[in-house]
C-alpha cells in the first residue's frame, strides 16, 4: 500500500472517530436537559374562575325605633308552638341587660324567625307565639292585647283566625305576612280585602343571584320606611306578590323569570298596604340568611314597622276557643232551663 493511500485511510478513520465521539458526548449533554413542552392554558384551574359569584356579608340586625314596649304575636303554622303554645317564651327582663331570646332547637320552626324575635326582645318588646288549635289561648283573645301580628304560614290559619287577623289589620294593627311559593291562593284570600294578591309559581334568575338561580337578588323600587338603608337583599325562594294600590316595595331584576310562564321581567316580591306588609319569602328571616347582603337591615326595618304606629282599637266579642268554639266556662252563659208548665205536678 502506498504512503498516500495509508495517509488517506488514516485521516478518514480519525474523522470518523471524532464524529462518533462528538455525537456520544452531545447525547449525554442533551439527556441531562429537561425536555421543552408547550405551555398549557390553566385558567380553568383558577378558583376565581370557577367559584360562583356571591353577595357580601351584611351587618347585624338593628332597630332604630325607641317605642315603648309592644306585644307582637307570631304564628308559624301548626308546628310553630307545642302544646300549651300562645304563652310568651321571650319575656322582658328588668335591668340594664337585654333579655335572652330563645331561638328554639336546631331546625325548629321558631328558629326560622329568630333574628326578628331576638331584635324585638332586645329592644324591650314582648313576643308571644300562637300555634293554632294547639294553643291554650285563641288568636282573637291574643290579638285583643297585641300591637302587631306576624305569620309565615297564612294558609294554616283557620277561617275564624283569618277573620280575626283581617279585623286586626282594619283596626290598624301592624301585620307582616311572609308567604312562600305555593301559598298564592291562601294569600289572595287573606289579602284581597286590602288589595293584596299572590301569583302562582316562583321567581328565579340565572344572572342576578347569590350562587344559585333560586336565590334571587332583590332591590327596592323606591324610598320608604321598609327599605331605608337597603340596597340589595337575597330571597332564597321568592313568590310574586302585588297590590292594586300601587307599585311593589321590593322587586327582582329584569333578568328574572316566573316559573309558570318562563317570562322575563321584574317581579314584585314585597308590598305594603297601610298597616299590612306582605313579603313573598320567609327565608330572609332565618339566621343563616339574615347576614346576607342587606337582609339584616330589612329585618330591622320590619321590626321597626311592627312596633311603630297607633295602638289598634279592636274587640272580638265573647272569648272563643280555637276554631270558634266557646270554651267550657267561657263568656257565653248556658241557656236557662224552661219554666215548668201549669199542668206540671211536683
């Protein structure tokens, strides 16, 4: 083999070995580096992008009125009071410290109005519960000594009790009726003498709500004593109500819809007719909802409404028992026995 050929082969071998060595070293270096990947969009992992919008927490329930002691009768349906109901479980205590309000057991019916009753008691007023036929004292008798009346179940009132409440309202007794969806018929029967009526169905809102389309946001339609300081409240189950005398006091947004028609629009959910206030929801009175938005302000205004005004001058005649029956030993005397005839013998 010539010198030139050996030189050429040797040079080729050196170049080949150099290329293989560089490739091997480069592979090791490349293996140590992390692989490059495309950026992944992670907006859907952000909590503020997936959590539903909710309203802010409001303040405590406070009353502005300085009225002297008033008596408020509260009716919560058949479960509103146990046997022997109709007596005050929220007594007014003497001294500087406010009275303690009994809000009932967890899940109890009385707990559903605890923020309202506690505010009344803390401001020196008396709260008495009426439990329908289970009460020792009939409702007309209780209303004759009362300044205000509250019911969250107007459909549970007997015909006699409903007539008594109507007389009480006509005499100027401040009355709050909280009627939930499903009670339109009973509300209309009760409120028709005062131009107040209820509508079938419930209101929902897919846009303006508190994390749930049934928890609609409600705003005042104008200034008034019931809505003073109120910008927005939350109703967990709103029934539409109205009055023939004027606009509603509280109404939903234009984006809300009525379940029976699916029509969008602003629906009235609270009205006032003189001494009668009707709200198409009772959930705003519950402890877990009293702190949402301005619910606490609304409850305080309702409490002021109940104890502000003239004392009603109302009389219901002879005392009667639940359902209109005359109780044993009641005010109606028994009939006298007939006189014996002239032909009778001793």
